[in-house]
C-alpha cells in the first residue's frame, strides 16, 4: 500500500541520513549535594486582638482531606511482589518514596534537569567516566514510619535488588534491568549502581524517581529481617510524608501526616483515600462534601465545578498518550537474554489464525500482509478528532505515534500520519478476506491513566465497520500477568510513550525481556534501534533521534498500534482546599499531599 511504501522510504531515509543537527545534551557526572534539611515545626498562628469580633485562626494542623479515587490495591509492599502496575500511587499519594526525588516542576513542564534529582533518599552521585557504575550517597536523617528507625544504604540495596531480581513482578523491573545488573552497598551511606555493558539509559535518574510510573519503592531491610517476609508483605512502612494507619483493599486507606519527615511535613490534620471507581459517584460525593478532591472526566469537569461554589480544577501530570496495542504480534525470534531461538512460536498469545486476523505470522508473507491490512483498517476507522471534541471537551490532541512525536518534532515524519477513512478501511478489510469484519474481544481497563470512555469510543468506530466487538473491562491488576507471561492475544488500550524524549529508547517494552511487555514483540533488529540509545558514550544525540524515528517508521509501516489521542488530567478541589501545588510527573494522578492547605 502507499502507507507501507512511504513508511519504508522513511525507514531507509532515517537509516541513511539522520536528524537535523542538534546540540548534544550534556551529561552531568556529579550532582551537588542538597543542603541539610530539617523538618519544619508547626507554629501557632497569631490571634487577632485588635478586633474582638474576629474569629480566632485555627492552631496546628487544619482540615480532613479525603480523596475519591478509582484504585486501591491490596496491601503488598515487598518490591519483588508489587506487580499490579499501580506502584506509582504509593509514591504519588505520599506513603513511600523511590531512590531519587526531583525538585518540583509545575505542570505541564517535566523536570529533566538531572542535577536537581537530589531532594530525596539519594542526595548526590558520581557517574564513572566509563559509565560502568553510578556511586550514590544517601541522605542522613530519613526515617521510616511507625518508629522503624533511620533508613540507610543497606535498605536501598535490599529494596532495589529485590525489585529487579529474577522472578520479580515489580512494575519497573524490566526497565531497570535494561541497564542495571545490581546494587552494592560498601557501607551504610553509599550505594553503587552497576551498569550493564557500560550502557546507561539517558533518563536513568527519572526512571528511579518520583516523576515516573512505577519506580521501585524503598522499604526497611531491618523490618524485613525482624518480622519475616509474610508479615513484611502487608506492612505499609515507608518514608513518605503520609504514614498509613489503616489499609483496607477495595475500600479505603487512612493516614496521618508524618511529623518526622525530612523534606516536608503536611499541614492538614488527617488524610484518607476512598475507593470510588465510578465518575458519577465521585461527582456526587464532591457535591455533598463526602470527599474533598477527586478526578472528574474532562467532559464533566466544567458542569461539576459550576455546581460547587468555590470549587476549582487543577491540572495534574502530562497529557497521557492513549494507545491501542494489537496484542499477539510476537515477532521476536531470538531471546537476547539467553539466545533461545524461535521464542515467538512459544508465546501463548501468538495465534496467527482465523480467529485472530490482526496477528501476523512472520513465516507466512501472504498472511503477514493480510494481518497488516486488518490492523491498518482498524487504525483508519478511528475518528480521533471526534473523540477529542466529544469525549475530551476539545482538550488534548490527535496521536499517531508510540515514540511521542508530533508534527514539527525532530523524531516525526509525515509518514506517521494516519488518515480517518472508513471507505478505505472497509476496502482493506475486503482485500484481507473480511468484507464484514469479524468478531473479537477488545480490552479496556477502568480506573487507569487512560480514559475508558475513549476506549469505548474506539470500539464503537470499529462496530461501524461491521465488527462484532466485545469490550472486556476486567481489573487491570488482575489481568496484568497476561502481559508478563505473553498470553495477551487481543487489542487492548494502554498509555505508551508519554513524556518520551526525542533521543530516548522507545522500544524497551517491545523486546522479549522478562517482565512487563506490551503484548507486541518486534524483531530484535528493530528493538535494537531503541536499545542503541542506551549507549550515551557511543552515540550522538542526532543518531539517537534517528533511531527513535526509524523504530516508529517500522511500527507505522506494520500498523502495530493505533495511537488515539493525548489526554490531559485534572483534579477537582472543593472550596475548603485553599492551596495545592502538584508537581509534574508521568501520570494524571493526585500527588504531593504535603502541599495541601485547607481552611477548615
């Protein structure tokens, strides 16, 4: 087809040419140590004396904050067992912390200044000149909750090595394993991160920080040794600004401000997360004051805000890249970790048969082309602008890539554009042998970063082609193991490429690595295009941008994903919240409870 030819042309051009010359971003080798911090002490507010009728100002912590949210995981706090895909919430909500903590940046600007990721447990570091290791210094005075003592480097090594050990289901295990072999601690204040093959991810500090999704949390080795794994597993003992006091899976989490926190002590009196999966339930609870904050769909946020005098909305996180992956296309023939051959034939989800017409068989060129036409047809049937207008209140923008590129970006090509053309989509299905489309199940999880209503709209566009689509909305945490074991074999929605930089590796979750996968594995030579971007010493910025562009050219050529739209995130606050300052991160979630100020 024209798209294939055009994409192939782009792939060739990228391979032979390169991007516009761009200054190489400097890589700091040493981060300055932050100045010693002391937890602020609450002081009494002055009471007005000149006006006898004035209401005295409250003394001490003020306000009982309640967040209505759509996910509360079961209590599992051993890093290697945290495979629900929701680890970031433990950090965002203030209960736990990762190794690195970045200086705050206001949405929508993400902090990418490596030298400012020194506000947390790790306060300084030095990168070896040959990129073989990163030597880190931990902060003194970081306390664990519930009187469990001071954190040290041995807690960090225990936590990180447990998170990335063989068999770990940790959400970020594969991402860290991609460039780290393990962590050593020669003493109680030094952590050595050993780099695999001297190739470090350009954004390693983000991957290990509070601004990413699912960074491994730091837990207490001393507590683990004391109580054993069974008791430790359900003990929510971290170093965050909020100390959990009650954790009821599927219902609520209660917490109190952690008065011994080294970075900031919240000023509110109490803190609670309440499970409210349905948007209308959260809206009703906001109106009655049952909750003080909650996520509201973009299409409803204006009317909800107008219905609550003094309410305000606050942007949180980035615009999420909502993508449909055509699961089951496991095409990598060799496992790079052990050189096992023909692994694609052993993937349970690899089913290139009549019941899965979107799955291609690399050993059958004619069938591969028919499956490509099916995927391209489903891609062209999506009216992205209608979704943005009708579901997202006109906010966000159309998305066509998995490498986070848009027209005008250095890693963009016009070949990546996907036209909305129902007539051509039907023609492609007819050529592939499915004139009336076919029956299939499409998975869209509720309660995640993407909007399930957007996912439902995609299904409706496919039904207009004549497809018989059943939408599966099973809980994400329950079915995530299908991605780890490569059993997913159907189209499904997720976020892909959010915040990805032009020279970053776009292919990490497209490789046959252990752990999480997007249910699509590209040939090794294609995922190696992204993998090459880990070699900072051996590549230039321009070469890394070209690699990202070439990887996207392959994905576009074979229509392996249907990128739909970017989704802005917002939290609605009741009027009793007088101040709140979320920091920018990779998810549209409530973050930074320590910045809350409540009037009552």
